C-alpha cells in the first residue's frame, strides 16, 4: 500500500513547501504561485475529487505513521525485566 500513498504525500509535501518558500522567502505573489496550492490541495480534481484527495491523503499519512511506529518499535528491543524466579545462575 505504501507505493500508492507515497506519490500523493510526496506531491503534497513538495508543493506545500515550494508554495511557502516561493511566497514568503522569494517574494512571489499569491496569484503567481497559486498553481502550487492547486496541486497541493487537489483542486485540479474538482470539488468532489478535492475532498476525496484530502481525506485519502490524510488517512494515508496516518496509516504510514502507525505502521512506521510499529516497525520502529519492533526494531528496538526493549529489555525484559528478569524476576528472581527466572534468573539463571
């Protein structure tokens, strides 16, 4: 599922940061960089498509965060406490 979620999230991240940098740091007007926000928000899909794009993008991000945390927590093995009865020696 990650390949299907990756591209929309990448597009949203790149267009969001490009819009902010272009507008705030490079001095472009809102009208000059509105095309970036149109891509970012999925406006090019129409009213219903934009809503679906935003919802699916949000759910995809939440899913990636949950599964990423699960992989991270499995990679880090937390030492188990050894009780007196379980100690060898």
